[in-house]
C-alpha cells in the first residue's frame, strides 16, 4: 500500500485487473494494482516493456476500462461513469503526453495549443502555456520548424493549457536524445512545481526516477515496490 503523502487524494485505484483474451489465450496485463495519487506530487512508474505500465496509464486516463477493480477520481466512481462522463473526465481533468507528439502539422505551436483550450471552460492562455515550457519565442513556428524536443514541449503545453488536475505522461522522453530529454523533463517539473499539477510519468529509464517524489516499480502486472525520494534532483543532475 502507498505511504501517505502531503496533499489531498486525486485518484484512487484498488484491485485493478486487466485481462486480454484472444480465443482461448488470456494475457494478464494488470494483476490487482492498488494506487493512490495525491495533489501536487510527481510519481514515476518504472518498469520494463510489458510490465503493465501503459495499460495502467490508459485505465487511469479513462481511455480503457479494467476487467475488475475500483477507480475513483476525487468523489467520482469512474467505473460506473457513462461515456459522456468519461469524456468530460478526459477532457477537463486529465492532460495526456505520449512518446509521439501528435501535433497537427498545418497548425503553429500556438494554434496546436489553442485548439485544446477551446474545448474547456477553464484554461490557460496558449502563449502562457508555451512560455511555461520555454517556448515563448516559438509561438508562430510549425511542427516541421521545431526540433523533436520542442515538439514534445508543445505537446506538454497543449496538455497543461486546460489546467488539468492530473498529467499522465507515457514515455515522454522515449524518442529523444539525453540532452533533449532533460529539457522535456525540466518542462514537466516546471508544470508540476508552478501549477501544482499532479503528474504521473511512465518510463523504463531507471535514471529518471530520481526526479520524482515517489517511484512505483512495476513487474509482471503488479506494483512490486514503492519508494519515496527524500530529495528530488533536477533533470540536469541526472546520470543517464
């Protein structure tokens, strides 16, 4: 079970199980996962490919449903929510950052972020979101005019501009070199620190764990262990 941390509880999962069936074959992606996420914390979910991290990411974000278990966002039971309620949860309360940036090529950085802010009632000005991730001078650049790290930071700005309670990041540095990855992690830490956004970062890179408040080690569909960092280091101090 998770150790208590400061801040109110944002997300609570109990006994999450996910079984994929193909004919007579069953694949157990999650095996009874218990998880709590608290306001303002940064959690790293660490484990090898196939350990269940991305399956958990999809369930926490309302993109998939478990075979069994419980999942609550604050006082909302997400597993009893209808599709309209889940859509509202994904749209208003969760920001997603994936390994691949999924920017619209024909839109500028500002327009890519603005597109999301138009979908929610409460949002940050797109220019402010881009400034937060260090791209205040790249508003009018198209994705083809940006480096991979800059495109990923636009994706982060897009995710946080709607002021989500929860930021879910699935291998956000997986397609980047070390130095560019540090810049992306620095942007994520700035969002976590300055906006107080709860962030959960999935990675197979053990070095990244040092930037987190807590580290959850995944193995074979389970959380094998949890440890809390006494101090968080900056991305530029990481030894990759």
